C-alpha cells in the first residue's frame, strides 16, 4: 500500500493545507475582532501559526492518512470561538455572525485568486513549449506527484517543488472554499445562510441541521459519497472560475 509513497509530495501537500487552514481560521478571528469581539484574539487564534489552529483528527490524522493512501480528504482546523453578544451593534447579530463565517471561505477564494496567476507565471517562465502543454502542466501541478514531474525531465528540484506547492495551494483553497460554503451544521455556509433567512424559516432550518450534519459527517468518512456531494459544486467552480481564469492568465 505504501511502497509508492513520495514523502516530498506529502510534505508539499501538507504544507499547503496547513497554510490554507491557518489563513481560513485567522480570517474568522480577524473579522470577529474588527466587529469588536476579541474572544479569538485573546485565545491566540488571530494568527497564521498553524499550531494554534490544529485539530488532532482533522488536521493531522485524516489528512495524513489520505495522503498516505491516495484518497483525497479535505482537512479542517479547530473552530474559532466567537461570542455573538460582543459583535458590533452596527449589524444585527445574525448578520455579524454571517460576516465572520464568510471570512473563512472568502479568504480561501482570495488566496486562489492570487495563487492561480503566480502558478501561471512560473509555468510560462519555465516551460517554453506549446501553449496547450502549459495547460496540462497547470492541471498536473494540482494533482501529480514529484516523480511524475521528475520523469518529464524539464525542471530542476526547486522548480518542481515550487510548481507543486502553488498547484496544491490553488486546489486546496478552492476545495476549502466550496466545502465550507455548504449550508450544513458547523460549516460556514450554515451561518451565512442563517444570517439572511427570513425569521419564519429559522426554526425549520435549525431543526434539520443536526440530521444533515450527521449525514455529512458519515459521508466525510466515505470518500465516494463525499465526492458525489461535492462533485456538482466542484464542476461549477472548475468550469466557471478555475478553468477560464487559469487559461486567461496562461494565455492559452
């Protein structure tokens, strides 16, 4: 099972995941602080230090098992504590919580917006080949391992790691943004939707959340079901955002 594991690939992927999760959680804490709740800041969560955000199961065990086994598993970090009673009275409590929740996936989207052109620039600088090949390299950087790039023989070790790191940062941040926007239980999407639902719908919305959360948790541990759920959302993100934007900056 483990004979073809590339420690370099695991390291690059894990670093990209830790950074992305840290930005996600720090963004929650920062927006809460801007809205006058300093709970997360006092607890040391308004930081990019990944140690402050690590969750034993979601940041260590499951992601590393997924990388070792080749199964794509999204990780998670410890939720940032927010006290809604402290949030600015400039907004309703529900709106304030929606803003704090939206900061996480919003930060991941912004990171992807930044890393896509950075990756495209390196590919254009380091890959003097046909334009269509550059698009294949862009996609490969998100999924392929170190050995696949080494076999191509077109890049040095530092170049390979840079391409793979940026590729992982692109795919992980898009994945985190999509996943956390699902309107389910503990995910950010539920707080965002809750912030704008009519009052009369809230009891029903809150009542069904526990059952939906349990179903999502079960699906999370069955990758085939999980990716069936994520598939339509990924298709939209890929075809309406990632592909056209990447092709634009790649010039293909």
